[in-house]
C-alpha cells in the first residue's frame, strides 16, 4: 500500500477495553463509486498516494489500514436529545475505523464512518446514509473549515448503490458511506453513559485516557486537579466552537450532548443551515418546534451540555469547584466571539473595550437592519480600509443608513490585521461565497436528476478559494 513517510497509525482507543466499544463488521455494498476524496487532509496523514481503487478498498469496503485497528469499533455512549435523556444511543450507523497522527502537529486523529451498516446500537435503523446527507456533510464541513470554525473534515464519500426509504426526503433515495476525520469521537455522552451506570471507576479510566492522549499537559496532575483541569479545557474549547458558530451565522440544528465531543469540534451534520441574516430565532431543524437549538440559543445549549459533563465528574471535583468552572463559560464565549469577529473582519485587536464596542455595534446593526449576514463581513474585511469596496456592494444602501454609524465609529478604532490579505482575488469580488439552503438544494438537484456533479465540485473549488483568502 503506497502510504507516504508521513503515515503513522495508532490503535489507542482499543486500550480503553471492551466496556467502551463493540467490535463490528462493516456492511457489504452492491456498488462503490467514489464521489469525493479529501486530498488536502489525506496528504497530512500520508494517504494521498492511494489510487482510487485502493481508496475504495479502505474507505468503502473498510479493509484495515496498515498497523491500524484490525476491526472497526462501534463506540458506546448515551446522551440528552433535546434535553431528554436517552440510554439507548451509541454508534448506530457508524464506527471508529482508524486512528492516525496529524503530520503537521502530531495530534491524534480519528477516522469515523457514517452509513457503514448496522451495529448493536442501530435501534431498528438500517445503518445507512443517504447520498444527499453525505453531500450536505461535505458542504457543511468545507464551509465551516474555510470560515475558521473547528470542525470535523469530510474525508471520503462513496456512493453505495442501495435504494433507501426515508421520511424526510423523496424515496427511494440513493445511498452512500462517508468517512469523517476529527480529533476525537469521545463525547460528553460517553461520560454520561458511565455515570448512568454509576461506574466511577470507568469514568476515571476514561479521564486518564483522554488526558493522556488529548490533554497531555494535565495528564500527571492528581486525580481531582486533573478532572477540574479537564473540565476547564473542554469549557474553553466548546466556548470557542460556539463563538465560531455565531460569527459564521451557522446553526448546527441538533446540539445534543452526544454531538459535543471533548476536543471541541463540530461534527455530525444533519439539519444544519447558515442564517441569511442575523436572526436569533432562526432554526435549522424542522422538528425543533420550540427553537431549542435556534441560532441565538446555541451558546445556552452548549453551556447546558457542559453542565452535564460536569455532573459526571462531581465525584472527583466536588460541586463547588465544578460550578466555578462552568460559571466562566458565558464570559469565555463572549471573549471568543469578539476574537472570531475580529478574525472574520481581518482586524487587529484594539483592546478589550474597543473590541467589545465593535462586536456590539456590528451585531446591533445586523439585527436591526437584517442586512445579509455574510455580505456584511465580506464588505468590511479590513475595516475602514475597505470603504470604497463596500460602496460597490449590493448592500451599500445599508451602510449609508444611520444604523451603520456606530459600526463605522467602532471600525475607526481598529487597524487591518497583518494577515488580512485584502489583495487576495477573493476580496475583489462583489459578493462572497455563501451556503444558504436554496444553494444547497440547487447543488443537489443536478445530482438527483442527471447525476451531474460538476456544480458541486465547482462550489467546493469556490470554498477552497475562500479558505485561501481567510487562510483557515
């Protein structure tokens, strides 16, 4: 197998032992048609030299990678789904296929699947993924990564030739199997399952594992100090994730505790959407009737999930210290939002007070005027240095109104960041790359009707140009 010198396999999750997973077999599919392979990330893990046939063998038929896991592992977890506890969860249509090292920073990476067949946790489901669901996940992960949000990466998508019946899209519909790359598939719900079974010893084992391999700087602390430091790390990472959602106009749609991992990455994309305007009530999931996970309620949802993690560690931290850590979350996410907003605008910090003033002015402007969300960030990349460019924008009238005056005053306090890259060709356009729901549907239609993938690949190329401009 032509792996490069950068390839380094691990089997660390196996060290947790049988109580944490089930060894499973992948489904056998009638067809394997490669639709997408992430060459950029394949290069970072030494797999970019695979031929398409070899790629399909490993990511469609799931032949083990060299020195990797001998059998896929369906991970066990529980979780709150829309704040209702569900003890019947677990990897029901996916598994952990392999673990690798990132050649750039040495961090541990997981290759996990979606649509790879039934497991003991399938709950009467077929264990499959629709092709449309796979396409949507490519678009979500590519867009979020380009915008600087810490997200899983879609590594592979292979069409598998089955006709699936679904209630939420025209059926029968085409099937696929997806492989995602992320730093961890250990979730808040992984800890919750052990707490549900009152298995403090297993929680301690899991905590030792995650600190050793994901947070080595705290791995040698005494048990109670390590648990508290671990909680602090997860709170900090999830705060950054939530701020990234808000600065990108992104709505995940299903922020259940089993969809929040301990490394603070966004993953498992179902009914996601990008908001066309800054609307706190904007909701992605049609079944979220009360807007529990609406755009504006995402920070609160993330904080609620962090509280569930803290409950699992109480036997080590005690309630008082855990509550003190959780109490830092609102301030952290506000601080991270200011940093994310500056990053999106390509501006250097002008101090906490000036940064807070800009964040408030910009959000107030977007909320009251309903100016197009992504267009506003695009137009004012570089702050007042882009005044002439903003005058040519389709949203120019919004910037001439009185409502923009506080933003203009706040921008005057900030200078362009050294890496703003305003000379990049992307910023010479009139409109930014966006990913609104109508665009997603428009990309799917030619695939569904004519098996025409050209518009999708063109969109991925456009997102790649945006990534180059933002250098995310």
